[in-house]
């Protein structure tokens, strides 16, 4: 096993990886930009290396600097986390060339699966279900429009080289196609440096269901069951759960087998996720993509299976074979995860950088909080605004839901706009309680959402700030003794509210 690894990432995921490394007796090296000098992952690492200025292109996206940092500190392996360079084949290849172990799949696998056109062709060759679609042929918009008309509407234009909703447009009529295609290609070029797009038939009320997989160097490949990720904003997940409330055991087994078959087609190694689009009206599922990294939502799989996915990433990268078979894997109970972002759900989820004046996470049985921040921390404007993940577990879906609802109401996050009140309203929504959801849930049920802040809640907050917090805690001197020039907590409460019993 490795003696020291470098974590080529920041904030919450870097802290999460460090936790497992400490349990395994592995030293960790954090890297940081000028903006992250006092970040939590820097404070918790055994060693830290400054790699550049605040902008990602001058720091966290510098392959050469990351390799140098690993060599300087004697790190034997690099864990990329998620985001940044985690799905860049050139980073995996650079590690291999430098004699540093890459904790993830080989570069050639990342390259194949990162190009959606190549991935789609591979899946088609191995009989993995795909949405009806077209890889555009020809060089002009008129040729493409003809092919779109042949496929039929509504359809989805998608970027070949990316994800996260960028380079994606829904087209419902032939007259809309040309302008939508140009916009999608332009956005894809800006986001990924690649303007190639392709077409897929649009599923009106889809659910997003993914399967966690593990594969070792001998070819043994297993799935660790599914996660439902249908609650999304701007095609990005904000709530995940497992098991999916819509799958029966037969369908779960069929999708799991397809996920395993999909990654075996490219000789996959390490942890990954196979994502499917599920059509509830037909009970059919379609391959979307393979995420060649650890997912943000991996903790809910850990809660149900009892497996530490980061530990198994490290074990596989170090050459260990998986000691269990598919039949040995079981799941118990139900788990939810909420992503806690610095953003304003009442303003189209706009980012909300700034100082966290006070933070207190919930705790108790069946509650897990993975965080990269702390009270008094200044959130940089340069990076993804995720702050933490709140995970709850229960014997049943309803028990896990109630536990999440109570945990969200106990969560205190002051100083920045945040989604806590919004998430509470989702978990209290009748459709969500019934498990009746699709990727359009927020648009259908929460599009005009605004926070409610009753006067009695404000009174409770005033009491907490003035009476319960020690004077000077988290930068406060009491609401009646606010330091001159310091913003009042009343101006920065964000979406927080006191839970009602």
C-alpha cells in the first residue's frame, strides 16, 4: 500500500479522501491556490504545496505543477477527486509517464468514455440500450436539419465532449433546429474546446438513475446498486437517494448487469459510475454516460453497503483484487444526500461567495456531514460553490426522509445565501414524499420558489445570536454590539430558518 498520496483537488472531496487515508495510515499532500491558503483541506493535510494563483487554469488545472508537487513531496500516487482534472486522460497519462500511480481508470479508457460519440458507438456494439439518436453527418446546417427531421421531434442536441448541461438544447419543432444547433455548438466550444454535437430522441419525463461500479486489475467487475439523481437544477444534481423508489428487483438486476457490461466493454479499472435515463412510461432505460471518477453522491452507496469507496479506490490502484463477488454484496435501508451549495435558489441558483459568519452542522444517529468549510471561512468566487454534503440513513425511505428533514432544520449556515430552506420544501413536497419525480421536478413544482422567514423565526435567531453564542463567537459581538463597519448578521442570514416542531 502507498505511504503517501497527493490529492489533486480541494475543499470537501479532498477532506473526504484524507479521512480514509488517515484510517489506512497513509500520509496526504494537499495542493492549494492563493485563494485557498486557509482552506480546510490545507489545514488537515500532513503536507501542503502552493501550486499557483486563484484561477483554476493557473493552479488546479496545471498538470505539470501537480506532477512537480508529487515529486517534490515524494507522493507515490495521485487521487484526482472529482471535477478539475479527474476525467482528463492527459493527467492520467502524465502520472504514468512520471512513474506516479493514478488512482482511477487508465488514460485510454478515460479518453474513450469522455467522447460521447465514441462511447455511444462502443455501447451500441455491445448491445447496451441507447436512446434513438444520430451522429450528425455532413458539414452544413441544412444536412443536419434533414437528419434531425428524419429522427423526429422532440429531440435533444448534446455536446460530444462534455456534460453538466452545457452544449445541450431541447428542440420541439423543425423550425427551431438551426438556431438551437448553432447555440449548442457555440456553448460546447466555449466550455470544452470542441463544438461537435449529436442528436438524441428527447424523453419527456425521464428519471436519472446511475449504478456505482468497482473493477479490479483482473477484470472482475461488480456493481454496488443504484442511486436516483432526478432532482436537478440546470441538469446538475442537488438531491440523490438510494435505492430508487421506482425500481423493482428484476429491473434493478437488469440495469446492474447492463452497467457492468458497459464498463467491461472498455476494460475499466477502479471506481466509476454508469448513468442511465429511465422512462417510467415504458419502463425502458437508456445509456447516458460513464463518469470515470468518484461521484459526489458516493456516500449514500457507502451508507447502504458498508463499503468505503475511497478505500477500495486505493486498494485497487495498489494492485489488490476485489475479495467479494456480486452475490456477496447486499444493501440495507435507505439513504439521501443533499448538496449544500453557496448559492441562492430564489435567484436561479446564482452563486453566493462570501464569508460564512457561523456554521453548525446537524449530528446524531444516521446523519453524516462531509464538509470542506468552517465558520469564518471566506468562500472563493473561482470554484464550484459546493460547501458540504448532508447524508441521512434510515431503515425505510420515510425514516431517512424524516431524518433529513429534521437535519436540514437543525443546520445553521449564516452569512451567505444557501439552499437549506429550499431543500426543506422539497423534502416536504407531496410529490417527493410519494417518490413521484423526474428531472423536471424543480421546474414543475419549485420554479417560483421564494423563502419564507416568519417573524418568530427572526426572533429565535436574535435570541441565539445575543444570548446563546459566546460574545465574539464566529466574529459576532452580539446584535446590539455590532462592530462598526462589520455587516450585521441580519443582512447575511441567507435561507436559514429555525425548524418547527
